[in-house]
C-alpha cells in the first residue's frame, strides 16, 4: 500500500531536497527489497492542496482561514514558540483537506529564529491520531544542507572550493552551519552565495550534492546544520510505515 505524506515547505527547492533525501533514507533502510525505482510505489509526496495551490507556509494561513480553522491557545500549558501556531494551523488544515493522509512533513529554514525547532516540536508532539508528523529544520537555510553534500568532481570545482575556504576561513562543506542567514544573498557568509559559487548556479549540479553524496557523509557533516537530525526523523517516524 502506498503511503501518502503532505509536505509543508517554503519553496519548490525545499520540497525537492527534503523528499529526495527521505527517499534515500528509505532505500538505505530497506535495501534488500527497495531501490531508487521502486520507492515511488511505496510513498506519495503531496505538494499541493486539492485546488492546486502549493502547500507553502504562506499559503497555509490563507487556506486554513478559508476553511474556518483557527490555531489559538497554548501548548501543554505553555505559550507557543516560533512557528508553533503556524504548524498547528497547517496540521489541522491538512488533516481536514486530506482524510487519507498517513503523515505530514514540516520543512523549514531556521533562519535567525533559534526557537523555531522547539516551536515546531510543540505542534508536532500534540496528539494527531494515527498520523505521523515529522520535521526537517535546516540550519541556517536549506542551502547549508546542499553545501554539506558538495564533493569536488574536477579541478575547477576544487579550485572554487579552495577559494571559498580561503575567503571564509573554514571549509563550508564541513561547517555549513557557520554560514549566516541574511537578506543579502551576496554577503560573504550567505549560504545562497556560497552555493552559487560552488555549483555555478547549476541546478543539476546542485541536486547531485544530495542525490549522489553518500548518506554517511551527509550525516557526518550535517550534525550541526539540522540535516543529520532530519535523516534520523525520517528513519524513526516514516520508515516504520513503509516496512519493518
């Protein structure tokens, strides 16, 4: 039976990165019978609501309000932290809009809101029946996850990585969490700028950073940028719905 998961995300790139990575975790977990081709028959990633609008964080407020859903109140007797109410609103809406949903993935950039992880956890730890809610929080932005998977493929890429190491004073692939979320995408420590420099803004090259780099490498480099935690979430909460 194909399991169905809705994904609340910020942009198409976030949706693609998070779901591709989750598929890799599933293939690794069930390598004896699952591969890159057959995994598509085990899960369905839902990126749009029935009317065709993407399930973005911005859209969730409008969709929930139109459906008469409110997300007021405290969480276990405590005020909601960053994104707690937004996550509760999204979960309530999706449970209503998709009656046959098996789970919800909340994908978010932490940016400069350090309480965001705790806020998302407040909402996901509430009782949701049989439905699973799991979280992917990128520190500081999704691009940090991608950078941690960058492995130079030729001399030109090695040269570009060395130039970034010299400019930053550290290897961004190993310490991507030290990059800084900011509105200026040209700033020296901007994850978006670093990723553009490394991949020359090539989307296919960017995708290879998470599709071909071994999960073991991503886990090792992703201990502080939220990637290792996300891969563990998938293994703990999603994989048991696929197999044992």
